[in-house]
C-alpha cells in the first residue's frame, strides 16, 4: 500500500493541473469517491484536493444544465432542476446508486474520472447525451462517450453538460444486482422520446462487461423503426443479445449476462407501454 | 498536517497524517461512539454527519474535512439528554447488540432534519447504508417513524 505524504488543497483548476504536472505519476486528484482509500496506488504520494476549485454547482446554462464535477449523487437526487430533466431519471437514479452515506461522497467527476464506465452513473449519462468539460491547461468539451474511450489521465474534469434538447424525452434505467448495494452485473440505460405511437428518438446504452459501457445506435434505430408492439420488442431483444458486448468475470458468465440483456429490453418495453414504472 | 473541524459543536484542532481517515482520527481523539467494522464503506457502522450529511468516515480522508462540521451520535444526544430518535430506538427494541446504532441514528437524524414527515420507503432508503444483523431492520424503521411523529408533536407545541 502506498504512503500518502502530502495532501495539497488546490485553489483553482489551473493550480491543480500545474501541481499534477510538476509531480507526475506520484500525484492523484481527490475528486470524490472512495477509490483512493480502498485501492491505494503505491506510486501515489501526494493527493490534490479539488474541493475548493469551485466545481460544486448545478447550473442552468445556455445549452443545457451543467453539473459540476464535485457535485455528489445525493445533491443530484435533491436537485429541483434535475428532477425536471428527462423525466427526472438522473435525479431518481442517483438517489439509488450505492448507499446513502456513499451517495454523499461519490461525485460526478469521481465516477467519470476513474475510467471505469461500468458503474451505475456513467451509462445513464451517456444515454442522456452528456458532454464533459475538462481542463488540461486549456478548456475542452467533448461527448462523454468519447472522453471515456480516450481514457484521459491528468485532466481535471470540470463538469458535465446535459443537453437542453431532451425536454420531451424520458430516461430509463435498468440494472441487475445480487443485492441492492452490489455492483450491477448488467446495466441498461436509455433515453426515449415518444409522441403518440411514434418513437422520435432512442438512445440505448449497455454496460455488459467489466470496464466497458457503450451506446448502441443500431438498437435505437431499430426501436424507432419497429414501434412499440410486443413483437417489436421481442425482435429488439434478439438483436440486442447479439449486438451487446458482454463479458465473463468471477461474478457472472457472458451467457448469463446475455440473458440479462434480453430481460433489460423486455423491461424497457414494459416501461414504454406503461406496464411498469 | 494540522486541520481544524467542529466536532459535536466544539472547535478542534488536530495534527493528522495526510492519509489518515476520519474514522481513525475521531476514535483516536476519544470519540469511541464512532464504530469501525468493514473499513470498506459497506456496513455503515462508521457513519457520521459532515455538514449535516451522512458519510462513511472509514473512506473519508480526515484532511478533506478540514474546516467542516462533524456530528457523531453523541452530538445528537446522550444518556442524560437523549434525542427523541435515541429514545425511540430504545422503546422500539431497535438496539440489540448496539454496534450499528450510532451509524443508524446519525443517518436517521440527517433524514429527519431534511424531511420531518418521511414515508416508510424514504426511511428505508435513507438507512440503506446501515447494516444491522440483530433487529432485522423492522424495529429501526418503526423507531424512526415514531421519532418523526414525536418531533412533529414537539414542533407544534
């Protein structure tokens, strides 16, 4: 286990990045979450605390809603603004991830920055079309799915921007866990915009193997073309079982997870047709 | 490194190591009502309030709490001046071995401070971090609902 010898409180993102660059791999950001305590990296001897960098707000901005990287899951679940966004799915979901005392510790930035998108928050943010604002000496903004694919390190995540175009859409979440607090064996999130019998927009995300979450545009397209009949969802379930990347680890086999993919699509169908909430 | 925090209303200045966690610092300072168990954020025994919000003290760097306010179960009430929550835990048989109770009560306190009239589901969600292997949870949920009613009565007086 590594020995932390310095705890540095950055007073700005510029200060944080400059300090991280100076110290190289011996420094790590403390941006929320519990990873640094649970799994200490023997290389890391300095922690750079981001809590005083002004990244803790939820703001309505010109093109959507910006959630600062230091905002906790509990704060998201209480946010009046987010309770009105995409049917309130992000607020609802954030209030059920992990457990209460951890929801007050886990932040948006911590969830994204650990480069393990196979958690319960990131897939839903991908489905909502979130973009990431980050700083590496210059300001950047990129789709969350691209940020994760790039596996960036050394940057300070300033926050995410949820696009304003989702006013009529609703978020859907489904996960399978052995216990309520357990890590999901499979996670499915979607953003669906329905007008009457017409599905105008469908973004479907699965996290089906360790370290991986992905948007499946072909499944969204099939849902838009197939409508909301039971046959259409049966067909979509078959397609999803073939398309979604699933993996085996000590907790479940790929075959088991493939069956869970089907269960997720059926659950999505029930949700869209009003059979479940 | 030197940090300062308010613990149960008393200003404290402490010397801590950069990788000390809040649980160890509190217990080292004599706040033995804060219990350690899993040391992995799973069981909820070590839950304390930081600025009124429950956190797992076993996973919180003490340095991160510099300048903040910490409340343990002793800061909510004690044997002489028990809080209605603490009385309700006793009256409902919600404490058996007692090990989880300090964490459970601070979680419940945070809930009732924010939501004086919680539903049973809201109580269960607010206490989903607090494992109890004695009571089966039912008595704890009933205790929190009873305490909420008692506090509402007191507020109306």
